């Protein structure tokens, strides 16, 4: 049994933490975006009801809804999204089963490379969901809140969100 250095352990912990936090961001954005995607009912009350329904959903179900509501007929898109969720779940729910043997044999570099790949894919998905969230907010600003007293507040919120995701 080969020992893993403390710096390797710290890097693995940093990567796992990044995976958990990034996937939580993706979940949060999808819960806010999905009520506006692929739903024939556009009333505010139906969107609020759908958001309530999505509140307790996990990443896999949310990504599945995103895939189902997309206009892509590409099997590659569906498989890619399923792979991102699977890889994330292997880290978050099955870490020891997935990486235990590699860690016990001292293969920290292989584990770190795998975790970096998972984090990179989740980071890309987070960027996409952030852009989707920005578009939803801007749509609300321009349509739902147009010519209302709240339009300025929505404009400020949109600008703040765009600035947040740009940094």
C-alpha cells in the first residue's frame, strides 16, 4: 500500500469540493431555468408551480428534464449529459468505490486527473446554465416587468448577475 502525500490529499479534497459546489450551482440554476423551457404553459402561476415541483429534484432528474425539453435530437447530447451526471455521482456518492483502489496503490495522479476532468465538465455545464439563467432574467425584465415600476430593479438585477458570472 503506497502512501499518498499530504499535498495530493489536499488537492483531491479541493477537487471533490469543487465538484460538489459546482454541481450545486448547476442544480440551483436549472431549478430556476427549467420552468421557462419546453413548457407550453407560460402563465406566471404555472411557472411558479413548476419551480415548486423542481425544488426537491436532484441533479440527475434536472439534467434529464433539460435534455427532454431540448430541441436537440442528437444522441450525443443526451449521452454527454448523462455522462456528466454519472461521473459527478461517482465522485459524490461512490468516491471510495470509484477511487479507493487507485488511492490505496498510490495512484494519486490518476485520481486527480479524473477529478479534474469531472470538474471541467461540470464547470462548462455551470457556464451554460448561468447563461441560460441570465437569458431568463433578461426575458423577465423585457417582457414581464416591461413598463412596470419594478423594471429598473430587474435591470439592476440582470446587470448584477451578468457582472457576477463574468468574474
